[in-house]
C-alpha cells in the first residue's frame, strides 16, 4: 500500500510489507488504516488481531502516523 498526495508518493503505512491492511472512510485531513494480524495458530483466512491508525501529511510533506502501529 502506498499513499499519494496528487502525483507525489508520500510513503507506506508500515515499515515493511504486511498483509491484511484496509483503508477505511475518514475525514478530509487524515486517512484511517485498519490493521489485522493472525493471533496464535489462526488460519490465514481469519485474522482476529485488529487495530486502526490515523495518518496525515506531516509538516515535512511525509506520511505521519498519529497512533502507534499495532500488531505483532
């Protein structure tokens, strides 16, 4: 997943690739990303770990997380 501001790439919402990411509806100044992850020996189809993080464009023009990135 990669965020853009018009034609400028801002970055990704994780330092390394992760499965189970969804962008949720949000306001005009922030994006809301839902993270899911496997807990224990769960099947790949059904991750039960769940958390959300708000992102915005920071003062330096880069993508900035407003909440801690959840998950393992």
